[in-house]
C-alpha cells in the first residue's frame, strides 16, 4: 500500500512539475518581489536603519526576505489546486486506481520544489548584494530544515484555501496576510524600536522566532530558545493545517 501511494505521488508530482517547467514565470514572479524588497531596503532605506547588531543590513534582513519568498510562492499552490478542482481533474482521478492522498501530496511536493528554487535564487542575489556568512554545513542544513518546515506548513494552508475558494482570486488572496506578517516582526527592524502593543505582537508571533533562529545560524551565534519556539509553531501549524486540509478534501470528493 505504501509503495502504491509513493508511486502515485511521484507520478502526480511529476505532472505538476512539468507544468512549472512549461511556465517558469511562476518561479520568476515569486522571486521578483522579494528581490525588489531587498534592493529597496538595502540601497534606499537600509542606511537609515540601525539594527544595533553591527552586521550588514542585507545579512540582517535576509531571513525575513526568505520567508516572504515562500509566502509569495505558496499562493500558486492554492491557485493550481483551485484550477484542478474547477477543471474536473479530481473527478477524473477518482475514477482511476490511484491513492486519494497522492493528489494533494503531488501539489504539496511541487510547491516545496518550486519554493526552494525561488529561495535559492533570492540567496544568490543576496550574495551579489554583499550577503556573507560563516555558517557551517550543519548550520545551512538547519536553515534548510526550518525553511522546508515553513514551506510545508504554509502549503497545507494553501491546500485548504484552494479547496475552499469560490473564485481564482479568493484561492490566492489568503497569502497576502502571510506576506505582510514579516513586516511586523524582527525581520527588518529590532522589535525594541516598535511601540508597546506592536512590539508585544511582534515578539509573540511565529515569524520573529523563525527569523531570529535563521539569523543566529547564519551569524554562528547561539540560537537560544528561539529555535524551540520556532519549531513548536511550525510543527503545530503543519499538523493542524494537514488535518483540516485532509478533512476538507474528503468532503469534496465524497
């Protein structure tokens, strides 16, 4: 049974990836906005921002930019899933001897691959802009693991949106608050510079702990408790989103 699910998921993931390869503008569009934000903040606003860390501003802000990249990319998962639902693809799959869960996992794994490519492009541009890190291989693997968890958690949220939306615009609109969330965190300025209520929210929302963890790993500094808070948020959101996504999918196909 397990091998059946894995083989079906592999075939459907390949199908979705071929769609991405035929229209690479999806990945390019996902990377353009974060790159534009990097250019704006580093070369226009960065000189007026004092982070108090002594590191270059591109080093400081890159973790937040990576999260924005992923938050932008997962909107396409909801969009593609919605089109499949409206186009009757799911009904066609239901008439075939394939594992039901493989349909969703195909979209999820495609999102993971596409977003990791976008992240790699953004990191490449950041290197050209002066980003430097002495992070070890283990540090990079830890960063990759956190970004993968972040992508999976948001992608399963995108699955819920894609299954529940009534219009194409509604399928992708859910990602807008997620893109905005890093701006009210430690991603671009220290939370200590914010007014009281805003600082409290920024300190206690998930993006801040994730950003602080990635930033510490890049800077080869102790991650402290931030990594455990970040992992708790990521795993919690992932599990809850997965459960609701599967339940929503079963209602749709029953």
